[in-house]
C-alpha cells in the first residue's frame, strides 16, 4: 500500500534503525534498505498475499523460478533464524489456515 505523502513515508523509513526489503527488483524502498533479499515473482511460488481489505489469497506456482535467485522462503527462513525468531512456519497453507481462525 502506498503512502500518498512521500515525505512522510521517507521520513518514517529513514527513522528505522535498519530496514530489510525483499522484492523481485530494486524499488524506491529497496534503495533505502540496509539489506535487500531476493524474491520470486508471484507465478514462481506458492504463497499467500493479504490485500488492503485484509483478505488472504492463496496463489499456486505456475512457473519454475530461474536458477540464480534464492527461493523466497529460504531467504526469509535464514533471516528469521538470524534475527532470533522462534516461531514455526509450515508453508503457505498454514498462513491461510491461520487467517481463517
């Protein structure tokens, strides 16, 4: 979701101690990040997204990812471990099940 006040958004991001972005290309936000993690595009993965109406959508992989970028789940798993996160992640289906509860 975009913030219509760009100065407000930039100031908020600049106030962070550090910023991690995961995206398929270098967005304006990614240029401000301390760390940019590779991501896969929507048709290259099975996963969930939450839209602005807070509806969770499950998407299923339709294409194989290129061999070079790391899998999105693998990248975020490494980051979660390194940051000390102790929760569990069972896959996209668990995200959908969590949102239905």
